[in-house]
C-alpha cells in the first residue's frame, strides 16, 4: 500500500485544517489509499477528495489511521 498526500489550500483569508480519509471503491475493489486534504471544514474536504478521485468514496479516519495506510 502507498500513502498519497494531496493538499488543496483555500484562499489565504479562509481558516483551514488537515482532514484525513481512506479512499475506497464500491465493493472494496482495490486499490485503496489514504489521503490528507487541507480545507475549511470536513464536508468540504470530503467533497474535494471525492471530486479529485472519481469513483472513490472518502471515509474519515484518524491521523494515525491515515499514516497506517489501507
């Protein structure tokens, strides 16, 4: 398994933080991967994660789970 980090920076005036996701495909089809996104809120981060990775669903995970991979 590999860990891929993508960081999308909001406008400089917008607050943000890192959100961590496990990205999977329907039916558990491999590969899966973990993803970190910097966003103003978790809902926006989830939307960006799924928009950037068509066909994958983003499930929130902890930072430790993110570093643990799939």
